[in-house]
């Protein structure tokens, strides 16, 4: 029962070892919070029974929003009454996950007033996760959050909380302002984020360079990945220093370049930039010597998703190069054109990547008003089953 | 609270107010960076200003007690400024190099390891598991903790051929980038859903439920005079999509559920294009609290990779060079019929050449 700590011999095994322990974290909150105490108790039961004791979420939320709260109930409510209802808030994080100690304490105060004191920093999509709220606490906690400048993120069939890499905040490779773009898009689409109206979820992720630190190409319906068009900036003196310090440039740089467009004669690095595919390898290995070019923007790719339902997909190229300047009108125009078409014809729980495969990329491009280009395919089709349009029929008539 | 006072759709707070002064000053004008030691980086701006970052691993699930402790460290060492990374690491942002050692010492005392940079294993991106999810086929935090206890030396050192990214998801929904990681640990169900015919008509919409099945295994049926569904079990691939749509389709099964392991995925474009992870081990039973068989399998994969890959080669690039037959040979992992794809477009994964090593 919730008045005292239940013995947790299985979880105590995870108190041990050098890596920081989530069990320790739950125990810290459990010292003062009965909800955290019952979380620990129920988790021990799952470890005994090898099964989850959470029931499918019901429809809960805050007034006027269709997302942002994930309903969760215990299937052992009598044994663990403090977690009988244990809903999750997705609180929209500041872009780049930057905080001050002051704002973190404010968030802690809010969460200690209304919930379990347990969080995820952060959830997989990027939100601050407040784990475990009773149903009656949802509205007051939401009011407390908005009074302190925070709002909920997305859930269900809506725009999910966009996220981005550290970008120009700390990274010399940022090819556009990921922090500003993420913040701008999030604020521009508050209605789409809070009120689910799509066939399924729609995720944005902003990575500043092709290293893709937020896994945009794998995890977002709209992947905005920084790149450049002109020449890699080279500081030959620094290249020589790397060589002197033990970097085997011929083996580690030239040989591993995917298009073999780099030559090294022992004195200077010669890059044939017209052949460069902007993979980042040489820049990653010698960050003091090489930098992305100055004509910067992003490649826009569409359609990544996890396996459910029709199999996992990586995003596919839609716009090979787009200048990324506020207010990001081209990007918004593209997103809205996609939403119009997919919103009308997508099936329930069909991600845009699956929808594109069903209708065909060629047809999809036509509907949203993009011209097909060879950058969009790994290679042209190998089968002859071409659906020619009706230009011949007209001649028959 | 009166409706008129309600604030909605204000969006997240503007990140600019939380940036430290050195970042505000040098925003977008960083020149280069160096990793000074595992978990410690310096970013040098064109102005010559230097920003030091100390990165520490966390369990992702944090109490407000610990968040307050991090806030205290940020006040003491960083003028109150810190951030988190996309892999659940916390980063302290310093301008005074001389304070790094003391900060590291305090993090060590608190139990948070400094590392995760360069050719290391960073924190495992993972999901909720039994802590908070209804469809999980395994716990997440528990397995991750057990794996990271063993891989700890690779977090605090940088001695691998390249970086190695591990991700964990507790079911096929994959609330993490599990399908494109060097090593992916994935919870899987292995039994068709158990149907609660009593409650199904009250809880679920039957046409939506029928159409939720990617293989068409669910059909409408009348059971004891009530409208319900039946499942053609031979067609079920245990994706759990029906359970997400309808709570009366219980997919969790203590005996059948467990873990699979996948290898060789990446998301970065460096050298090789991004690629999916591929199946290495189809099933390992759940064995809480420390899942020793899963931990052993992951550690072995890391060790074999570390011993055999060339410098800069990610797991997937290494396997592509040596070939899958040799991967199964040197890891000792049995190759079974389960490794051969039989979903859509499976034929694209068959080997159709004589370029084989004998």
C-alpha cells in the first residue's frame, strides 16, 4: 500500500553499478511523494510478472486541446491507488534544450505542486515529460505551466513537437539557424500542434548539417538538414598541423571520401568541390582546418517513420537545396501543400511517407506543385510499367 | 479557473532568453571545436572567445531532486546555464576553464559520469517500458541501465574505431531512432492479441479495428451473439497496431514477449549514406532485473566491432566491408530463417550475385 515503501528487491539490483540509476531517481521522489512511491511499487510488480501494469490510455486532456496529455491508468488501482490515474504531460521544450537554473527550478516547483516529481529529460520527440498526474490535477497544472510561459507539446494525429540540434548556439557546422527555425515553426503551427486534424502524426526535425544530430532523416516526416552549395573552406596551415599531429590524410581522409574528390600531396589538400556530396567526413576529422562553405541552406526530405504500420522509412529528398531564412515561407508553403493533399486523401493512421508510396512520388509531386528532379531518386525505375497519361487517347478521338 | 483567464497556444518559451552571454555574443560565429578529454569540449568563436562544455550521462528519468542539483551546479560553475542533448545527456556550459575539474568532481560525487564524446558510446536513447507504457514488450530503463553498467568504460573513454550509437525501444512503435542505430535493442511481442469479446463492442469501433491490421488478419465476427472480431493468427506479425486502436486486443504476454537485437544502422551522412539497422538476434526472453543474456549479446557485439573495424568505420560500414556471412561467423550468432525478410519488398534483400567470400 502507498503509506509505506514496499520492498523492491528486484529494482534494488538496479540501484547498483556505475551508470546513473533510474531506480535511485524514483526513490528520491518517493521520499516525499506518494505517487512516486506507488510508481516504484507497481514497477517492482512488473519486474516480478514480466509485464506492463499500465492500461491503455483513455481520452484525457486539457480544455480545448486534443493533444499534449497521454492518458494512463494502472491495472492494479487497489494495490497502488496513488497511480490509479497517472497521465503524462508533454511540455514543449525551448529550442535546443537550453535552460537557466531559474527556469528549471520553476518547472520543478510546478511539477512538485501537481504531480509525481518524476520527469524525462527529455522524451523521444524532445518534450520535457512530466510523468504521472492525476486527472483532477491536469487543468490546474496546465494553468500553472502557461502562467510561467510553458505550453504543451503534440500527441496523436497532429504536428508533433518540433525539435532541433544545438545549431548556431554552439556549432560551427550549422548551415542555418536551427534554433530559430524550430522555434518559428512551432509558434506558427500552434493550432496544428494542439488540435489533431491530420490522418496521423507529422514530425519536424531540424539538423544544422549532414551529421544530423537529431536523427531527422530517420525520425521526422519533414527532415530539414543543413548543407551548402559552394566550396569547403580550407585552412591549409591547419591541415598540415593535423598531418604533423598524426592524422594519416591519405588513408583517413582521401580514401574514405565517398566520391574520392580529395587529393593530398603532403603539403596541400586539393578538393574538387564540384564532386563533393557534402558528407562531412573530412570536416569531422579536421574541424580546425575545414569548414562547410558559405552559401548555406538545407536539403528538405520527407517521409521518415518507424515500422508501424507499413514498415520503417527514411525521408526522401524533396528539395535538394533551400535557403533557410526567416520567416521560412518556402518551407511553410511546402508543409501546407503536403498537409492539404495528405490531409484529404491519407487514410487513418497513414504517415505521409506511406501515403507517398501508395499514391506514387510522381503523382504526389504533381499534386503539391513540385517538379521531379533526378536528386529525388537513387536511380530511375527499372520496370517498364509506366502509367502514361491520356495524351494518346485524345488522338484516338 | 474562469475561461477568460485561460492562456492557450502560447507555444514554448523563446530559447534566446536562456542562452548564456557568451553564446548570445558569438551566436553563429563559431570557428572550430576540440575535444579536450572525454566529455569535455571547447568551442572557439571567431572573436577568440572560448566556451567549454562538460557533458554528463543521465538515466533520462530524472527526479526534480536531481534537476535541482543540476541547477545548483549550473549556478556554481556556469552562471546558471545548462542544456540537454538529443541523447539525454546534460551539458554544463562554462567560460572558465579552471572550473572544469571541480565540476567534474561534483558530478562524479553525484553519480553522473562525464563522457559520451568522440569515438565513444553515448547515452542510450530509449523509451518508457514498464515505467509508464501500456504496450511495452519489455522494460526500457532497466535493460538500458544493465547494458550501460557494462559499457560504462566506453562512455568515459574514446577508444572505439568510431562513435557507436545504441538505441532502445520497448515495442515496434519505436519511440526512439531504433531503426537506424549501430546497435538497436527492440522489445517484441510474439503472440497474436488476446481478444476481450466481452468488452470489445463497448470499447472499440470494429471497422477502424479491422482496417488497423497491416496484413488483413482481423475480420468482423459474431461471438456469443455479440459483434466482435476474430484474428487469423497465421497472418499476425504482432505489430500491436490493433491494440493501440482497441484496448480489448491485449498484445502483452509475459511468456512470449522479449527482446531482439539489430545492428549496423546510422543517420549521419558521413562517408556512407544513412542506413537501417538489420536483424542480428531475433529473440532473447525477458530476464529481469538485469537481462544478463541481452547485456552479454550487446557487449559481445561491441567487443567484436572494436577488435575488427578500421578507424572511422561505423558498425554498418564495417559489416558491409566484411560481408554478412563473415559477421555471423565471427560473432558466432546463428543465422536462421527469421533473418530473411518476408514482408513487403523482401526480394530486394536477397543476394543476387556470385560475389561471395569462400
